[in-house]
């Protein structure tokens, strides 16, 4: 049986254990601090793990919080999820992901959290936690992925941007639709360069270390505008993700100089994904592209996030703008009590790893001043 992470992997002060019987899962959880302290829940994105919070957890615990970070459904050492492409896709729907989160809190004896913090796809789960159960999730911080609100009850018809992307002079495709294909998992898991090199190139390509990450607002959601984004978002039609990022593989000198993700830490990710593959995380994208659970989510059309909220991203993260208009709608209407929208220097998409000091400072200020924490 797979064991929880040990002290040889985790920074000092972080504990790992399993929590059984959570919505059909055996959850692998990182934690620090003590259960009687105000609770903060951290939710990772793709292709990451609870380990992505390793630089944040000790600082929050040191400030007096009980910090919980699970490997979410489909990831890492959490088990009980269906790994089959043709399996139970609906179990990866957003409402069930929120149920996972509520379940782990209940199993750990937490009736509410001071804040839920989500990065990348974890930001979507965090946002829906705040929409659905503000009594449990007293504040929310979204990172790298703006939340534009629940889907409309009767969404307007949308043009076929995928056909338009394929018809460009340089034919393109959207990465989320590539991630939804049957072949994506095997192509990345068994890539020509190997898992470790694939992840090194992938993380590098979306970080501030890659000089091409100079994001700006697009003029619209048309194919020519979308094609202005880097190829890790709008891919060349005839390339998979492994081939896409291989072209941007950093030099050995750049790898040796990478302080935010040294090779030993990257080895934790590559070791886990060599064992599990990517299909668990890719199921989340399939739910989005295929509209799985959308009818249920439309019940909440017009609902807003009314608890204190904050947004953090790297200033060199294209994720801010990949969904046209989302960051503007988040600030104007989706979040009614937004206390800050921060773009941190020296960071791309992996903001809590690239600029942990900046993230920690913002989170602690938000927790102490933006939520319901009454400690001096």
C-alpha cells in the first residue's frame, strides 16, 4: 500500500497522513498547526499536488493557523477515484469536488474554515465552495484563475472557435480540448523526453523564467486573438503537449539556477505522475469541455461570492487573461466583497512556488484583516 509522504520529502513542520471514507476516497492530506486553531484550506491545481503548497504551509502554521492541503480527487496519493477514461466521469464534476472538500473538513472535525485558497483549477473549486457554502467557507482567495460566476441559465449561442482556430493560416487548437482527448494522458505520461523532462519543460514554459510570458488583455474571444497566447494554451494543431513544451526546454544551466523548483523538488512531482499518470486531472477538463454537471451549476445562475475575497496571480501569468473578460467580471460582479486583486512580480503561473514570500504576505494580511479573525 502507498504510504503518506515522509520527512524525507516534506519541509519541517508539515505532516502527512491519510483520511479515509471521504466521499469514496482515501485522501492524502498535508497539514500543519493544530486542529483547535483557525483553519485554512489549500487546494492545488493541474498538474500539481498538495506538495505545491510546501512553501506556504509552514508560514501560515507559524502564524497560528491549522492548515490543510489535500491531494484532490484524481491526484497524487489520494485513491478511490476512477482512473479509466471510460469510467465515472461525473464523479469529477464540480459539485462532487466541493463535496470532497466538505467531507475532508468534516472528517478532520472542522465545521468551518477561516479561508479556502485555490490555485489554478483549485481556484474553481474554492470559488464554488464560497458560492455554495459561505457558512463553511468564511473567505476565499483565488489564485491564477479568475472566477466569472456561475453559468447562465440560458447561455447565448457561441461561435465555433475551435473550427476557426483550425482554419487559421497556422492551424491551432485549445489546450483544454486537447486535454479532453483519449490520447492526451498516454502522450504525456509516456512522452519521448520522459516524465521528469516533460514536467521540467512544462513548468518552465508557464513560469516567469520563460521570456515569452508577457501577458496582456486580448481584444476578444476570437480565434486570431486567442492565437496570440503561448502554445501551452493555444497549441499547434498537429502537436501534443509533450512536443509543445519540449521546444522550450530550459538549458542545464537554467535548470541548475532555478531556485523556485530545484530538481529534487521536481522529482517529487515526476515520481508521483510516473506512478499515476495524468488522467485523474484530465477528467476535470473533460467535465468542463463536455459540460458535465452544467445543468446543476446553472441552478446557481446569478449567485455571487459574498464572503471576503482576494485574487492573486503572477504578473507574468497568461492564466489571468486566457478566458476573455473573466478577470473583469470577477471584480465587477462575481465577487461582491473583493478586497484585492494582486499581480506579483517575478512570478508566472506557479505563483505560490515562484514568489512564496509575496503570497504569504498577502494571505496573512487578508486573513487578519479581511476575514472574521479577531485576534490581535
